[in-house]
């Protein structure tokens, strides 16, 4: 009983709050639908048939479990510049090997199964870099449902390959012209569509944010990452990792890795936000540079001014380019269970290249933020210690961005 | 009797008019609403992410923010309006984040000081009332709630509980200023709301013309017009007051006389 009361794993409460964060801050039109979704999710959660179908699709369609990989050459490389006896082992959870190239598909499988349970016949989603859009378009093609993806016009321009992928998969991609024309604006427009089409439309939110029950259900669907990793690590090494590291935009890959370990006191955790051009300049680090506020259905840390106007975020990684963060991370920060730090565009670019050359893996720019932090921490930790980082996406989509940043022509 | 209650007790349906604070010469535009015959004023607080609004009000919010409008400016516009028009009810409408940024008590106190009668917050449903509702009620400001076509009979009591001023019926599931609802569906919804509440029922979303306004005023206690007025500010700039006064006058005539026509 005491253990249960002291758990970090039993959030949110019945009204969708993670401590002071989370909640259901939506227009009245959406409220009944949100309550329906919650009821349906509660039913699905205890329905063995739902889990069976989810697990089956993850295994045979997504390609799970993803491997747990010991990055030996990266570990050795980091030890070269570490003090005597320092240089922790670096391991990766290889979610970049999933179908569609990132962790996003785990959540999309879960949500489309919920949509079908609820009898919804049309799917909408927002996307930043296009990874969630591609994953949503993918599951819509797989289940034969029409799909509309809202994407900021700026992101449409800088992520053309993913736009074309979504179209190949049969999705309609709507460029959003409002605001700074990035992820936040895409989410506004998706909410506008949803509120006008509540009767037949399911909104597949891409990260562990938005109104309750989204942060909870996205976390649950992504927790397959941490559950697998925990089991794989124990099987391979006979122990738990000492430190988990994951990049954070909205925070779905991080919460997916962290959540199954939250009640293991020996396991430290570190979320890595995008510091963009630097925390004193334009960035996307909501916890480091923001304040609690209300946006897109939840209360959480937001980049905003003193009047509560939302600031434009910046990160070289379109997937981290969002001025908010999932509410559970806000709570985990305030509870002290998870530490959070940030990595700049330039540091992420260095880490991107480091992993390419030491391990033959081209990572996405999002996990490159995690890798950059791993490189710092490994040198401070003993050689027999283990760092496990989430390699949540592959970098094929980013080669144009990286080429431009490095001044290369392709 | 509160200013809001009086506005709905004039013996004819009330015209409720919305403009975004800080978009154009707001004081002159608000005066034009009053001169045109508006019974209740909704003053929009601009927000960077107006996700329940259609293109007209989105554009107005961006124009206002580009002008550098702050929350203090909005409160000043409200206070100045109150000084010029002691009897016209004034309601602030907007999104949660700018309202709670400095704490709900701060916001409620400032609004009360500025002579604001009610607050409509788009993204605080009854489930999250604690975020703002208690502070407003303690400050004597009416928390005006929204009911929508998706608010069923089972849910309606929760919406009514703690609400004040009037009930804002959003006639279409959607965003502001885009579609219009079929009159029949509004009649039915208003009847259901009236059976459940003593609050006046004002109907809005997608109302642009005197004809639409009159049709609604035959059954509802008030009609809300926003996007059509806001659009005039964007189109006419400094000359907006004349255009606003003209449209408001035609809306007011239609709304105020809607039931007389039915009787005749």
C-alpha cells in the first residue's frame, strides 16, 4: 500500500491532472467527445482483445520489439577524452528501426484502434517534421480511413520528402498559413477542424500532450519502449541502467522510455530539450525557459511572455520546434523525479555526425539532442555504469537540413 | 439588477456585439456599436493561438498583437469604455492563458476595477472551473459559459452550475464566423436551454446578416455578432466606426423588432 502511494506511475488523477498540470482545457463543443474518448479508452485498457490486436500490429507491422544495442565504438570514442576510469557504457533503444522510421507509429497504431472502436470514419492529425504525419497516414492507409494532415506551411517547405510520403500514402496534406506556420499553428488548425467535425472525426495527437486523456493514452502506447528496454537490459546485463536519456519536444518518446522505470529508484532520468540558438536566444526549451500556462487543452510549461502570449519556438529539429511540453514532464520536473537539460542546434549537429561515424547510424536530429547530452554525461560516469538513450528516429528525413547547416550541397 | 440582467430585460431581444481589443481605434469602434444600438458589448482579448476562431477573428487577434496590445491595454480600453458608458454591460471574451497568466485573482480584480460585468473563457470548460471561476465569482464578475450542439441534456446541469450573466449558445459545432446553423435546430436547442435555466440565452457563431439575426431573435433572448463586425475593422481601418455603426444599426433594428414582426 505504501509503495502504491509513493508511486510515480499512477498519474494522472481521475480528472486528468498530473499534480497541477494536464487537465481538459478545451472548448465546450469538444468536451463531450473528450469524455467519450476517455470512457472508450478505459474500456479498451481492460479489453484483452484490444491489447492482443495492438501487440500483434506492433510485432508484425511495426517490427517490434526494437533492438537494444550496445554502442561499443561510441563508448570507446567517448572514453578517449574522459578522465581516468570514467566513460560509461552507452546503449541505445533502437526505435528508429520501426516501420516509418520513428517511435511515432507506436502511438498511431493505438489511437487508430481506438478510433475504429469509437466508430469514427475520418482521421486528422497535426505534424511538425512530418514523422507523426507519415505515421498517421500510414495507419490510415493500413485501415482504409481517409486522413487529413495539418502541417505549417513553413514545415511543408522544409520537409518536402515527408510531404510527398504522406501523399503517396493517400493523405491530404493541408499547409497551414496562420501564425509562424509551424507545429503550433498546425495544432490550432487541427483543433478547428475537429471542433467542426466532432461527429465523425478522430484526432490522432502525436505527442503526450493535449487534453486528458491524450497525455495518458499516448504515454501508455509509447511505454512499450520502456517495457521492452527494461526487460532487454535485464536479460543482457542482469541489471537496470543507471541513467536514461531522451530528447523532448512534446515528450512522447521520453515518457515512453521513462515511465516503466519511474519506480526504480536506482535509475536516474534526463530529458533533453532543444536549446536552439541558445537559451538566451530563440529556443524550444519550455521547462528551462517557460512558465506554467494553458494551451492546446492542457496546463503545462509554455514559452510565453508576461501577458500569456505564446512565443515562437526554434529548433533545428522540426520535431522539437514546439513552445510547450507534455504535462507529465512538467509534473516530473516539479516532483524532482526526472532531471531536464537542454542542447543547442550546434551541439546536436555535432552529435549527429559523431553517431554517423562511430556507429554507422544516421540519427534523426531529435535524438541527436539526446546523444549530445549522453556524450557529456558518459565522461562523468564510471566505466561500469550504463546509460540508455532512446534513438527515437532515423535521420533520412534530416539530411537536407543537416547539409544546409554544414554548408554542403546535395 | 445587474447591468447584464437589465440589458436582457428591455422588453425586446438583445444584440450582443463583439470586437477585438486593440484592433484599430477600439474606443471609437466600441462607441459606434453603442450608437448603432448594441445592448451588450463583448471585448475580445487578443491571443496568439485563437483555436476556436475562424479567419476573421484570427486576423483581428494578429493585427491587435502586431500593434503591441497588452493585457494592461485591454483593461484600460475596458475602463475607458466604462467611464464613457456607465450602463452598457461589458464582457471580456478570450482564451485561458492570458487570463490566468498572473493568477486568476489578479485578472478578476483588474477586470472588476475596469468595470467588466462578465467573462467568457473559450477553453475553460466546467470541469476546469477552479482555474478561473471562483476568482471571478468572488470579484462579482459573471462567468458566462458556452453551451453547444454537443452539450446534451445530461451534461447541461454541469455547464449551468456556477455560470452567470447569460448563457451563450454556440449554434454550430465549429469555429466562429464560418458556418451558420439551421434555424430549426436553434429553436429546439434554445427551448431546451430555457427549460433548464433562468439565465437569458444568447445565440452566436456564424450570424452575419440582419435576416439571420432576426430569425434567431424570434426565439432567443439575445443574438451575438462578432466576425462580421471584426471583418469591418480589417477592411475599413480608420473609417471602421461608420461601417460598424451602420451594420450594428441594421442588426439592432432586426433583433429588437424580431418579435413584433412575428406578432404582426
